[in-house]
C-alpha cells in the first residue's frame, strides 16, 4: 500500500502544546550553486544556533535536525506550488524514544546538519525551473532535565529561517529511496502480529466509512466544526473516502505498531477518544498521509481542535480523533 510515500508509524502517543515562537534559536540554510543540471546536486547544510542563555533540547524527527531518517526536513515549492514529497512521514511514541531522538544545543553553540534531497521529492512532476527550499523549523522542545511523560511535556515552537532558491534543469528524473521495496502485503512473520495489523487496516477503513457517512448525514454540526472549522464537508469527506476505498497494489505501507492498542469496539467499553490508542484510528491516521497527503502538524485531540481551519484540514490526527469520536457517538 504505497509507492512514493512510505508511512512509518512509531507507536502512537499524543504530544505538543500550542505554538510558541523561539526567540533564542536561529536557523541558517545554504545550498548548491544557483543553477544546477541534476537533482543529485541538491545538497543543503543547515545550522541551528542557540543565541539564548539556556540549553535547548529539541526533538529531531521531521525537522531540519533530522539527519538520519528520510523525513520532510525541508519544504520545496516551485511557482508557489508544493513539490510532492516522496520520503517517509512518521508518528512518535514518547514511551519508546531515547536520547538519540533529541538534539541538545548549549548556549552560544550550534548544530550542523547536511541533507540530500534527490530521493525525497518528485522534481520530475514539477518540471525544470526555480525551486525554493525552506527548512522545517517548527520544533518540539523540552527542558534538558525533564522526563517526557505526556502531551504537556513538549512545547511546539516556531523559528524563523531564510529560504534558498535554486534553478534546476536537465536531469530531474525521479529517484527511489534506497532499500525500500514496493509491496502490497502484510509481510509480518508473527501470526498474531500479522493478524493485529490486518485487523487495524480493516478497522481503519471502517472508521473512515462511518465518519464519511456521518458527515453526509449531519453536515457541519458542532462535532464537525470542532475538528474542521469552516472547511467544506466535501473536502473532509474526500479524505475519509480515500481511506475507505484504499486498495492500491502499487503502494507499500510500513507500519511498526504498538500491539497494545485496542480494537474500535473498546470505545464502547471505557476506552476514551482522547487516549488515541485505538488501532484503527492509528492506521487511519497513517493512511490519510498515503492517500491524501496529510501532515503531522500537532497531536492530541484537544490540540487538534485548537488549530486553524487550514491546519485542521491537513493534520492527520484530526481524522483519527474525529473518526473515533464519531464511532463512540454512533456505534456504542
């Protein structure tokens, strides 16, 4: 289930508090020559400076500091249109990450990261021209001494940064991510885990179908507007319908599940929507990435509802929380 986008689910857990601006962090970005003839030359260096008086501890995943995983560490546009991202999107478990997931920048110090982008974006579909590259600088931070336990442990801060323009002509052919093979089956070797993953996929499609039908019947009621504001109901139904009808044999879906997550029916037996531990909701979240290009703006049902309409529309977790709430309201 996935060609150009590999969804890597890192055992879900909600986090992140409302946006703040980090005045002590500065990000600089340098790139290749102004004009290049191959996307293989799209190599960038980012430097994150801490100009403050206190150390800063930053979660690296999905930011410009992520120097290991092929995540969207930069955004790429051409003629103000977003160039399709072809790397991985991920969600994080606070219980399972260790110190390697963070960068700690002492006062007056900096961290330098190098990124190559040829395999991470579909430049061929955009065609030759001038591309604008900007680092992802929405950082999730926590005190260096703090123990991360829940959503309140991390602050989501935004940092200003300049962008880099590069004119690309010649070789724009799409590159594939290394060592990732396209497949459309669950290859888990454990029968119990395979059964769990298959069930989560089936339940995700069912949650999506129920949510779409709910919107068709109830329109933009109070539950809908809490999660999607004034966004057109047809737009949100389209995202759910894409999940409900997902059956592509040309996609790879890579899912590292938390096998302690529960079936949707547990929402009728005491599991709360806010806990975000329903396996079908987790997989639905990931499938919205694959089928509708959603992003991970923030996690946690309350945080989802506090987003702007534009961010609610693209935030994958909004679809998780909304669909499980609909299930609990209508199926229990």
